[in-house]
């Protein structure tokens, strides 16, 4: 479970970053 959390954290961060970039470009 801890390993799953560590592997899903970068995914959530990247998704958050992508949304932020989309808002800035829009």
C-alpha cells in the first residue's frame, strides 16, 4: 500500500501541473 501511494503521487502531481499549464495557456 505504501508503495502504491508513492507511485501514484507523481501521477497526481503531473496531472495537477498539466491542469495548471492549461489554465495559464487558456
